[in-house]
């Protein structure tokens, strides 16, 4: 084993040899085992694939033991590409792409593609687990050393030249045991934290369901008298239908009811189930022709699916694309007013946003301009309260679409305007608590990552275990 390494090593911060424990030696990854590259059989030849030889792609490297692969190749495929069969215990590193720096230890005999660098470790010099954790500790440094433009790429030479301080094998084993003992606790905390986002998603959905069914403001209604919904509808010349619990008897086959759970669920007295189209003006969207450059890159904000995904559940003030007035004039796209509520109806069904200024949308949206009887935020929350259930209004399996007959048949259970304000206020308070909790969870997750790196840093500076 070398006590010194070439001066051409990557420029990473390393302690001086004198600062390391006695018996540790500086060498490179290229010196601690045999490195093998991988290969890909021709995709044009079907007989090379779907065999019984495990074939590791960089996406199969998930910072753990590899016991299965997404694809397998045949013996014929192996013979006709650069891949080699690698033994159990081989350490693999992803060289490029979205998975750069990801690692794995083969728990099965396998081959890999060319996006993996593979080390068959010399057991007289290093343990596979010690190498695994060392590369894990160096991931960010390796990514930064990667060559290329927008997406970094590691080379086999970078990996081979990468420096490592090696302790004696017995000390390596003690270090690995201590790392794993500490990471067990950190990973348990990380696993618990990873479950929180789903819990918070369910919490928010429960808040919306409780709010839009009238249960959230049950006590408020008992203490507050409000202008009736019927009077509010009369002001906009809409005839009132049956109210409250009687409204469940008034459902016509073909009606699309915005309600949580069973459409026949009774709503509070004083609420009305009314056609949405009677209390909000329905507007469609459109995409100006892409063949006319003069229709695009203007000053009119134009909402697409990606915009709605980013701003789902809130106001949208910035869009990724803009059209010109000429683009609006020469298409069915419309400039819609502030506070228009937009629902994605195809491609990705169920995203809801409110316009923060005058904007246009693609044909993937249905849009409502609310009357004075309906607050835009209440409509947004009523649509969101359906959750995944919004798809029930659509047709199609692979690509669900809500068509206009269903859109025009949408009904909403409408509370008095004062109660709508109170519902919006209470949802806002509960969502603020949820957002604050999300921030605490994110901070705790970052602490887990920092603690992991701190443990690994101490381990490979010789500070994690004492002398035996």
C-alpha cells in the first residue's frame, strides 16, 4: 500500500498524514481493488435481454445491498457487450446522470451497464463496507469533481485517483460497526420523518372535507346569524332550490355533486345545493398556435399544467409562458379577470389555482369567474376537498378528462357568504399550522443529513473509535 499518492489527485481537503492515527496510510481508490466497467447489449437484438443474468443500471444503485435488478440479460447478451459478471461483494458507483454518486454492494452475482464503476475489493487491504461508507461520505465531493456542463459526469479515472486514508483491517471493522450502530438510530429517525408528509397531506384533506361539509363551522353557526343564501341568490337573479337536509332529495340523475363522500350526504340547514354555472361564469382556455412565434413570449401570463402544479391550492402570479395580445386575438384563448378560479381538467386532473391578475389558460383548464354569492377561495377549497375524487367527474382510464357536459352539470353546496369567509379563515389558520409543522420536519430532516455526514467525517478522520 502506498504511503504517498500522486500530486494529480482531485483537489479535496485532506488532513496531513501527521494528523491521522498511527497505522493509517494514504492511498487511492485505484489501489484497493480491481475496477471493472460495464456495458449494454444492443437493444436491437431481443435475444440479449430477458435472461437470467442480473444487469445493474445506475438506477438500481440505492445506497444499499443490491438483491434484484430491473432488467436481466442473457448469456448471449453478456458475450456480446463490454459487461463482465461481477462477484457478490462488488462495490458499484454511478458515474453520471440523475443518480451520480449513488452506490451499492452486490448481494448477487451481476453485471452492470457502462454508467457504473465497479470495484472488486482486495480483502487484504479494505473491507467492502468500509469502501461503501467512504464513497458515501465523499458523494458531494465526487459530484463537484464531475466533468461536464449542466449535468456532471464522473470518469473512471477520477474514481481511480480519488484519495483515501486506510486504517488496518481490524480498525476498519470497528469503524464500520460504530458507523452502522450510529446510523441505525439516524435512519430510524429519518424513516419516521419520511412518513410525515403523507400524514400532513391527509390532515389537510381532512380539514378541507370537514370545512366544506359544514362541520368545521358548526359551533360558529349557532352563535352567528347571517344573510340567507336565498337572498344572496336573489340579488344575482338565481332562483333558490331546497335548502339544508332537504337538498339531498333534490339530486337529479346526471348531476355532478361537489361533495365529500356520498353525494347524498345532508348539509347544514341554511346551505343550498346549486348548479355551479348559476353562480359562476364558466370560461374555457386555449393554446395559441405554436407555428406562429409572434403569438408567444409576450406580456400576457398564460397558465399551463406545470404552473398549476407549482401553485396548486393558492394564488398564481407568475407563469412559465406568456402570450401576446395578437396570440389572444387569433385563438380561442381569453383574457380572464383577477380571482378567476382555474381547475385542470385533463392531462393532470385536479390542480386548482386562483388568478392573481388578468391571465389566460390552456385548454387543459375550466375556469370560473365567481359572482358575489361565491367567494373564489371557497370554490377553490370545495374543488380541492374532492381530492383524488375529482377524477370521478371525468372519463377515460389512461388519460382522464373532465368534459364540458360534466363541467356544466357541477353542483356545489353553498353556505351564506359570511360563513364562507369564516370557513376560509379557519382553513387558513389550520393550513398555517400544517405549514409550520412541515418546516420543522424539513429542518429535522436536514439535521439528520448533517448528523450522518458528521458521523462519516469523524469515522474517516480516525475520530470515531479509540485504539483497540
